[in-house]
């Protein structure tokens, strides 16, 4: 696997080349969730963020007043459930949504 560059150095290079400050929008930023919620046009109580990262997906959603559902795949680790962030639902797999 080894080392690799994430987005940061590339963003800095683009900022330098364009003499502009980048606005980074991604989970769990409020701007990210606000853009998605505005696009959906739904009341908050009808929206849920479903993801495998308790910090980024679930906590980010809860901060915005929407439900955060945790999926036990990908980034999920058992110890995530004892970190003081409580998902509204925990799914074994995204396929469980079909059965819900």
C-alpha cells in the first residue's frame, strides 16, 4: 500500500496557481449537509444519512438535526458503538434497507 497524497496538497497547489482560496465542502461540514438538504427539499424529519463512519456520517447528520444510520460495513469497527455517538439505527448491511 505505502504512502500516498490525499487531496490537501493538490488543493494547496491549485490555490497557489490561481491565487484563490479554496472552499472545501465535504462530510461532515455543515455546508455539505445544507447543500444536500436544500437539494432534497424535504423536511428534516424525513431525511436520514446512512453511512459506515460513525464520526463523519452519523455525528455529522445528528449535528444537522437529521437521523444518522450506521452500516456495519467498510469503515465500521465494533468499538465505534461505545464512543458516545448513538446512531438512530444500526444496519448489518445496506441490503437491510430493503427489509426495513
